[in-house]
């Protein structure tokens, strides 16, 4: 059933832009930089990637362990955390414009964050899902410096060009990777969303008509 729901969503495209929009995303980026401390994203790897928790275990923003590898953290500390344990929104999430956009699906969000990809930072080719039990999907809001030629985000062999502030579904079950070749950090918000009819309707009933 979960794969059937996911296929229903991806029938509309690999990347789907919605009519939801974060006004002035650069102002949101500046606000986060002025008020919070970005921390290493997956600090076990020496890659120039940083994160700011939008949801966490208890609303804290240390990034521990939500911005770490859960597999490695659980192994090292004898814990059993799963991605859905990180569902409490943080102060960085409670930006009025952002919170208003996501209010209809707030209860379905978990392990979400802003990614800051500094110059030279990258994610190698990978898939976010495997097998037939897909029970969530990704929403991406590109915030700043996320477009080619300085920043490259490729999904299923296609280079993406984003409208800053727009809310997108992205099919990250397909192979994807990204790289920042510029002199400026790139910012995007990434949300994990529970896969169900309510959250699918959030996307498919609000697809942007171009």
C-alpha cells in the first residue's frame, strides 16, 4: 500500500513545484544565521556540510543525534532512535511564514532541517529509499544559491533549476546528488513527510500551474 501511495505521487513528476511559497527566503536565511548556530551535518564525515534542526527529539538544536548518522549513533551509544522520533519543531521552524505554509502537514513532519552546503560541499550519488516499504517523502524548499552553474542538484540524471522559496516534492527514491562549486554557501530546507492521503493531497491539490 505504501509503495502504491508513493507511485500515485510520483505519477505527477520527479520534481513537483507547488503553489506554496516562502516569501523572501534570503531574509529567512539571514534570520537563522543571526539567531542560531549551524552544526556539522553528519560530523563523522569530513565534508563541508552544515545543518540547522527544524525538528528534533525535544525541540533542541544541538543536532545530536538528528544531524548525525542514526545507524552509527545507535551503534555507538546503544540507542534505537528512528527518523520518526525527531518530530518536535524547533525555534528555527517557528518562523511565521514557514510555519504558516506547513501548518496543514505539521503533525506529519519528522527529522527535518536546513542544509547549508558550503563551498566544496557535496552529497555523493545515493537513494533515500530502498525496497517496497516507502512510508515517507521529501519536501525541499530552496532558499539561497541553489542553482547552476555554481550549485548543481541532479535527480535521475536531470539538473534541477529551482524557484527560491517555492515548496517542492522531490522524488529522492531516484538517484540524486549535489555539489557546491561556488564561493558562497547554498541553503535549502529539507523535510521528511509521512506518506498518507492527507500529505499527498497537500502536494497534488496545490501543484503550480505554469
